[in-house]
C-alpha cells in the first residue's frame, strides 16, 4: 500500500508535506503533491491532513 495523489483534486496547499513523518511528499513545479513511494510509510497522515481528499492509501 502507498499514498496516491489525485492530481485533478490536489490544490498544492502543502498540508500533506507538513504532516508526512517520512518526508516522502513534495510539491512539483505545478504545485501538485508527489509521493516518493520508496519512502512512504503507508501511515495515512497525509490522507488525514488533506483538506481536499486528494490523497488515498491504496
């Protein structure tokens, strides 16, 4: 399982970046959250932090 970002819903607010304990999420040049799957802990902190429900753990 890993965090997946719905780029159509992500607003680039950075809430997930701030909450990720593994620093596995960054914002792209287009201000879309990007998950480094090799660093993701599957903890769900980003999913809980996203105000737009743009992240799911799959």
